[in-house]
C-alpha cells in the first residue's frame, strides 16, 4: 500500500517538474495555447472591467503594454505608478 502512495507522489512531482521545464523552454513572453485574436478580452487593471482587446485603450508603460477601458482609467493608473 505504501508503495502505491509513494509511486503516486513521485508521479505528481515528476509532472510538475516536466511542466516547469516545458514552460521554461517556451520563454517568459510566450503565451500558452493560441495567440489572442481581436475578440480576446483583457482586464482593466484599475476598475477590473473586461473589454475587447481591439476596443481597449492601450498604454506602453515601462516596456509593458497595459489595456484600459477608458482614458480616465489609464490616467489613474499612471498617477498611481508615479505616486
């Protein structure tokens, strides 16, 4: 009985190690699965509303692209980072 539990535990550990190795080979900037299309929903980091990516206000801040539902949310986000 203990052998079965030990084998199952080792298989779980092996699974997580392999998953981490595959993600490391993909690289940090590559998403899992398919690339998002026009209808992909993104979340506003200020008011937490989901908006379609093509309709979102985009701002490049510190080398990273952020998506906002409105200019006021983008302005609030930049004020928060500056303060």
